[in-house]
């Protein structure tokens, strides 16, 4: 399935939020605003979705994905000065745990929106 069009729509929503709010807000504020924008374009959004992590077919823990869009794309949000490799690894781990095919790491940084797109290889 082609995810580029869907991720571009989500990215457009992120830019709209940043252009409206600017920098300096907490991640939770950006999350709520991004959810509103994604819903406006007609996509299914789940916020703080609980995800179980399995090891050898046993649940060993859980985490909460910031946003899941259309049951296909994990959106991990940050509001930090700059993204690090640890943030990208976190998103890859989330994709691995969920087996969802695509993830977006979106940072509402000091001077711009930073975006990383990750694809899970099956």
C-alpha cells in the first residue's frame, strides 16, 4: 500500500499547527492541536493508544503511542530543541512492537518543524 500521500497529509497538518502556534509549547499542546487538524481532514485518530510489547509470545510491557492514524501510522511527537538518534530508535521500536508499517517522528522545535519518516521492513 502507498503511504506517502497519507503521511504527506499528516505532515501538512503538523506544519499548519506550527505555523499557527509557533514554538515553545508543551508536547501535549501540539498533540491536541495536531489531532484536531488530522480529524479535520477526515482521518481516524487515536491519541495515547496503549500498545502491548511481546517477547516470545508473552506480554512484557506496554507503551502509549502519541497518535495512531487510520490504524496504519504511528506519529511520535517531540517538542525539543533538535531530534536525536534516540528519538528515531524509539519510533523504530514502536513500529517493531506494533508491526505497523509507517511511522512519523515530528518535532515542534525552536525554529522549525523537523520530520522523520520510518518504514518497517517485514
